[in-house]
């Protein structure tokens, strides 16, 4: 079980460039999330998905897009990179069933993105 | 909307001593879940301990325990017998009924040898 994997680990972009951050989980979780973590701050939710084909905005979605074509993959797309998007990006997943329980989120190792 | 507040940006504790990290939250929900996550320099987010709001008994995981005061909306983390490997950022987190997690800004814990 690899858990949640993210690629790349590090990336430097120029202003206006595009890129896709990859996220894959092998735990058969239905929910997946993208967060960003700015220096000295907690994590803020960008987008999330409750299942394949379903995505929704989080707290800070502007400048990002997502898709969820399979249960395993949840890529995050930056179309026109801006310096304000310099951050560490975390992908997470959880299993949410009919019975309320902890449903804790499992996190990937993060991607450090710098936009210059 | 729910909020999570960690009022201590940094704390230090002597190795083998006990330290308590504070967390308060604001919510109108009656049933929810609370977590403490640890983020070492590797940046990996590691779940330390969790608590259901309707359980009055405080959660314990080895050297880690919580003091959950529902009426006061307080969820502090106690680390006993602190070890050098406990040095990290610690985030308090609240999971709401929509399965979204709201994180506090974190407390950086230093362990002094």
C-alpha cells in the first residue's frame, strides 16, 4: 500500500506557465482533497471530490482546476501561474461511508511549488 | 463557519518533560470530530490523535492525550515524556458534517535536550 502519492516533489514555474500536480491513492477512498499551505499557516482547502466525476470548490479555488475521472487519481491544474500560488500543495484522501465515523484524511508528502 | 484557533505559535519543552498545546474552536454543530496532526520537517502530515465530540472520555494514544472540553470548545494536546522526535509543527483540526477539515495555524514545538 503506497497510500497517497504526489508528483512532483518540487517545481519552479515562471509566471504565466501551466502545470498539473498529480495525486494518486491506492486505498479505494471515495473522497479526495487538495490543500495549500502557505508559510506559517495551516492548510486551506482548494478543491475536493466525493467520487469519480464529482468535484467542488473549497475555500481558495481561484486559479486552479481539478478533475476526477477515476477513483484513484485527482490531478490539480494551474493554468496561469502567479507568484501568489507559491506554496506547498497537499493531496489527501478519506473513506466516507454511510455510518458516521472519524473518516480521517490521509495525506501525501506534498509538492513545493515556487512561481517566479 | 467553523474556526480553529491555536494561540501558541511556538513552544519549547525540555526533553522528558510534559507539554500542553492549546486549541479552541468555534462551531454551532453538536456532533463533529477533532484531530491533532503532526508535521515534522519532512512536511508529511501525520495523524497523532482523534476525538469524537459525543464521547466524553478523552482520547489517549501512548504518550499523547487530549483534554476535550466540549462546553468550552477546547481541545488541548498533552505530550508526556517529550522526545526529540516530537519536535514538529502541530495542527489542531476540526472535521465538520460536510467532511471538510478546518485547520488551525499550528504550533511549532521545540524539544530542548
